[in-house]
């Protein structure tokens, strides 16, 4: 399903269409460069808002954070005994630490032309929101001791400047061919690594499924964050309305667009239901976020899913097929 909403392109097709396309890509790249410092600051602010309780595996293991005391068992090395704690009891106790083994998560923010849309109902474009969520997620994960990477574009790192490196990589590849596509790139990932995708996922579901099956098939856990402008879901227009594709190359005019609203909303809901079913089959999860809502909401939901997993920072599907962060829709 492709979104029927888009921006007007004043140019017409002709011999210089390819040159205009290249110039348009260059303008988009320059705009992204100009916007990146602001997006980085917003991502840092949002990350700080929801930063509490981001670390820990909820199990004993190698690490520096105290987990619990347990009674000493026969045969264990005496060096494990916590003598201060044991002095106040008739038993010997061992101090256990919380498991802090790093996990690797790959991020992919969709910055294709279909994401460069903002209606009168939202304050930001879908592209800006995808970038902010990806950068804020990276910041929180690195703070929690995880390794992060931009899918198919950089190696995993746990460095404190990881977010800056991700932003620089996005800017450097802003006008490359693969960033103009609305599907994540193919890349070889290790089993049990994690994948977080930020997109509108309005491409045909069969195309999305074919692209993601390779990741799910090798044991990669995944989380889909669907970023939608509220106008794309509700079609809040009236009267004669012109719709354009993201590139502006195709147009369609509806005389009474409100008469199409019920069928349009039904098709949109069916598309999301297919996405939810696909995610459930993969053992992944789907989170829907609308751009008229604060960016902190989906970020907090991501952290809750991470911390709530019985296997630490590995993704598990929730009990719901689809969960929204703004109260507009919730399927249980």
C-alpha cells in the first residue's frame, strides 16, 4: 500500500528529468545536513527524559551492579563469600552481580521520499521523527552498555560518540541510492542480534515480508516502529482534492474525497493488520506512532519492551498484535 498523500512537484517530465531528480536529491541532502544538529539536540533531550532504568538483564552474571545475596553452597570458592554480610548471620553469603553482557542492536531510520510528508495535523515530517527516534534509541542503548550500529552502513560500537557517528553516517549517505528506497537494506547479521526499524511501512506487505524474512530466518529479533502522519490514517479532507505520489510524477484528483473515507480507512486498517500478522509470525513486535504525539511515547514503549523481556535485551512479541502509543487504537 502506498500513501496517496504527497507534495506537489512543479516540474514536468522531459529530457532533463534525471537532472532535476539529482538536483532534488542534493537539496534533500543539504536540508538534512542543516537539520541534523537540531535533530541531535532533540534526540538527546528525549533520551534524557526517559533514561531512568535503561540497564540491567534481571539475572545474575558478570557485571558491576549489585544483584542480590544468596547463601554460600558447599564446594564454591571461599573468595566468593561476602564476609561483611556473613558476619551478621549464622550463614555464609555470596554477593551476586547483575548480568551486563552487551547486546548488539542495528537501527534503520527510513529517510526515503515517502517519509518527507507533514500534514496540517502534525508538527513534524515522518522523516524527522524517524531520525529523532533512531538517534534517541541509540543514545539510550549506548548508555545501557549496548552496541549499536546503522544497518548495513557501519560496524557496531559502544562508544559514547556512537550517536554522532550514526548521524554523520546518515548525512554522508543521504543521497545514496539505497536511502531513496522505503525497504531496509540487506545485511548479514549475527543470530540473536536485534533490529529496530523506523518507517511508515506503507510499501506492499509482501515486499516488506520478503525483505525481512532473511533476518527473521537467522534468529534476528526485530521491532517495527510504524511512523504515521495522522492525516494518512484518517483522510481528513473535504471536497475536490488532488493527491500526488512522493516524487510528484503521478497525480489523482478526487471530486468528493470525503466519500472515499470509509473505504480508505478500511484499507489502511487491513494493511496494518497484515503488518501485525507478519510481525507476529516472525516473533517480532509492531508499534504504531503518530507524528502529532510526543516522540518520548514510542521511545518509552521500546524501553519497556526491552526491560520486560525474560531474556534481557532480546525482542519478544507482545501479547497484542499491534500497539499504538497515543490511545487511538489498541488491539488485544
